[in-house]
C-alpha cells in the first residue's frame, strides 16, 4: 500500500481546528490515565513497604 502526497494533507472537509481538537482530547485522556497510574504506584509503595526489592523494582520498571 503506497502513500500518495495527496493523502498527507487534510482534505477539504477537515480543518486544522478539528485536527487539533482531536489531538487535544487525546492528550487530555492520556494525561488522566498517566495520573491514575502514578497514583496507583504511589499507593502501592505506601501500602506495601515490606515487599521485596525485586517487586519494588518490577513495579517501577513497568511504570517507566
């Protein structure tokens, strides 16, 4: 499947405003999920302080 140069540019029905709005919503949604992930990691480290070092490193590795 080859990409033509005309498919790289928005069509007449799309405007830059619509495209940036979709990108903005994607960034907002990703930021919310990132915040939830960080909250869960923080709560894990506070609640399970006696877990082994390997488990703690595994959690930090998964997050990064």
